[in-house]
C-alpha cells in the first residue's frame, strides 16, 4: 500500500519522506528482469540507486536479448530487455508492451600498433567491405582513400565478430546493410548472421579480448567496453558525409534526430541517422512488459522503476556514456503505459 | 537405551539380513541400474523430439550441408561436425604420445622420490575447471601461437606439397589447431592416470622374468607391459576421445567460432558444443531445433566412438585369446 502513497507524493517531496515511507513498510516489492547485455551497466546502476531510494530491489540478469525475450514470454521474469525491437505481431502474440529505456553507441575498434583513438577514419562502404571479406589488407585502396595521411601497414585484416546472438550485432549489421548494398544483399541484419569472414568472440567482452590480442584485427563493441579495455576506436563517416568521433555528444545528436512519434511500438533503429554531428551506429534498447499484469504490485514496481530511472537516472546514464531519453519521449512512454498496461482487474496500472 | 537394543545395533558378522532386507537391497540396486538406461533413453528421446523439426525441414542433408545462417534460417551441421572431429583428432595426435610417455616414465623409469609429485601434478591438471583452460588458452596460449608457433608452422610445414594446405593462411592464433592443443592438455591427465594404473597391474613376475632373460627396458615395455595392458590403454584413449569430442567452454574460447570449413587446420572453425554454447540462449524455432539436432549428432558420434572401442577390444581379446 505504501507504494500508492509514495507515488502520489512524488512530485511534491520525493527524497527523504518517500524513503522513510518505503523503509517503514516491510513490504518492499522485489522485481526481476532479464535480457540485453548492452544496457546492463546502466540498469545495474539504476537498480542500485532505486533500491536505496525505495527499498524495492530490481534484479537484472544480463543474459542476452534473445533470452530476455524468451523469459518474458514464458513469464519467468517481470520485465524483459532487448536491443532488437519486436515487431507488432510478435508483441501481439504474447501480449507484450514495448518501450525504449536508453540509447547507446556501438564503435568499431582496431588493433593497429601505434594507432590512436579516432585516428583511423572509416566509411560505411569500407567497413562493410572489410566484414564481407572483399577488403583484406590494411593498406587497401579504399582505406588509403579515407586515410590519405596515415601510414597503413601491409598486413592482413582479422575480422572479429560476435559468436553469440546479440542485439549489438543486430544494430551493427543493420547499419552495414543500410550503407552497403552488397551486405544487405548477401548477409542482411539479424542478431546472428552468416559471417562471410572472421573469428567470433562471445559477448562484448569476448570481442574486446580478441581484438586486444590480435594485431591487425577489427571488431565492434558497445562504447563502454572500448573505453574500459583501452581499445582504439575509429571515427566513422555519418549519413551527412562528415567524420565524427564516438562521443556522448555524437550519440545524443543521433538520438535527437529520431522520430519516435511516428514509430509504431517505438520500433526505431537509430543507425545511420541524418545530422552532421550524428554517430552513425547508435542504438536504442528496449523493455518488454506484459500488457495484462498478473501481479499488480510487481507490474507497478516495474513501471515505477523505469519512471524513476528515466526521470532521475540521466546523470548515471551519461557517466556510462549512454544517452538518456528526452523528456518528450518519457511523456510519450508513460502515456503508452497508461493506455496499454493493465492490472489483473483490467484497470490501467499507471499512473 | 536398553542393553538388548544396544546389542541389536551391533553389526553381527554372518548375520542373516532377512528376506525383506535382501529383497529391498536387490530391488533398489536394480532400480538404480535401470535408472541409467531410463535416463539415457530420456535424453535420446528429448533430443530427437527437439531435433525433429530441423531434420524434417532440411532432411538428412542437414548432416552434410555447410551453412549456418540464422538470418535466412538455413542450417547444416557439416562445419561444426568437421570442427568437432578435427579438433579431437588433433588433441589425440598430440596427447596420445605424450601421455603414453608420461605413464611409461611413471611406472618404469621414474625414481621413487619423483613419482608422487609428478602423479599428483598430472591429477591436478584434471581438477582445473575447463573455463580456466579456456581463459588460459585465450590470454596466454593464443598470443604465443599467433606470434611464434603458427608463423613457424606456416613457414615450415606449410611448404610441403600435398599436406602443405593444412598449415597455411594468416596466423590468427585462435582456430582448430589451438583448440586441439588445449584439448590435448585437458585429456592428458585422464589418459595418464588410467594408463599408469593399468601398467601397474602388470604382474611383477612377468616383468622380472623378461628382465631376467636379458630384455632391455624398451623390450619389456614393448613386448610385456603394453601387450598385457592393451585393453586398458585403448580404453584410456577412447575415454579421452569421448571427452575431447564433447568439451565445451575451453574450446569455445579459442576455436574462432566460424561456420566455414577451411583447408587449413590453423583457421578458425566451430565445434558442435561450441556452437551450442554460443547460440543456445538466444535461439528459438528452427535454429533451436537445429542446435538440438547438432546435439543429437554429437550423441551419435560419441556413441559410435565408444561402440567402435568395444568392438576393437573384443577383436583384440579374441586375437590374443
């Protein structure tokens, strides 16, 4: 019951008072979620802060997008998380409601002795060629063209990709398909694809480890993994033909261009967004909850957790180089909750 | 407790456990033994039913098709099957002579003060979790392979006609060969400890008579010890091969996870268990069914290996009476 009280009081005095109330009632509601590894760092941070504020524990298991979808469909968790937004019919079939939670950037990383961050410049066609296996040497004409001043070695390129199914792969291959017709034709976009060349590493950290150890290799990871492992990232040419560095501002620019209003079920891939500052391989990650909740308390807590995180967790997200969702989008998401997420009695759970 | 009750609790040698006791013990032993068969059948049935959609969709050609494309929902098991067999064969080619050498050294040549430390060290190798082998492989062995060992192999063996193709291409460091090397280290302790034990079963009279007749150590090992213990030795190899075929985590780390069959054994590949480890959590529909079909094939493969080992042993036993 304390939850209702907290909720109505939130706008007025959230801080100490609600903490007191929540701590006062011994009935903290624990919820579990599972899915994408890509947003795992920020979800963990949010969960920690949310527990400190409300006493409600959020257990998030970063098991991968596919597993997250399966678990929410099987109703073994209270919410699922996926980097690949589900289609209308997939959502309908399992009565799921989908909304975005945070936006992040995927970056190409290279292991070339002496190369510094952002020194190597790539465009989409070249990156696609490397992953297709048509560009095999670092001093290929295509690479020389985008890097006229760099001294590129005459060594073979070792392509590193994910070996497990992954939302990061989905967004990366979607981008390659958008900028390289050959890629779209021969490989396409999915959480796992038939890689024409290269070696596979398990998880973002597996790819990072392989690139770190293999001279002359190239891979792709979520930006946080590139920074924590001190891997050399590259600049990318974006939709407007400008080379940009993978920074928070570039991810923000890509996110700002997104047209969420006209995306059904928020199904929007942020790859190759227009705008001269936009990072081309930007991706949103999504949350799935059941449209009809069997446990009203838990359903409310899931929404409450994301409501709190979206409104109070922006700084935590930015520290980890994720882009928090804009205010207008948060409003839109909460309108979706009010319309589509219902309790066991059929009444809306939100607000 | 009364004196009588205390006495009743004393174990009495030769006491009759009674009809009921006999029946209970016999019955439960039966149940446990049957349970193994039931479990095996259960695994088999659930694998087949899980794999059925894949076999129905792709037909038997699933086994010899080299494609793994989750995006177009086209699957075939040839590449992982090939990788499984090749990495295990490499493991055996490297592991068998080494383990044979260690076991012979331990039982025939080793000074007593060294026997225990070496035996313990070998047994400790078996206690290392496979994920540790995987991490050690990826972080310690792979860089060595990439910088020194593979370039040397490519430069020497790669130039030999006919078999040169097996040792060519860029030195990735990870690949089937590295996976086989790690596997050889992992199966080594099993082979060594079994072989050491069976070598020790050779009656000392046989050994001593051979030495007494003036045989050299080499001759004793070749004509007395090995023939006497051949069944156990072959059993050790087969147990090791079975383990190598199914090993998962360590291989997944270093095999390269690529679903293409390359000529070179240095190139990245995939094994059945590595592909299961990589994709099971995310798979559904036809992909999940194809993974289960792979699992079924691995089951059949391991079963065949054990079956062949039995046959071989039978024939050997008949030959030597």
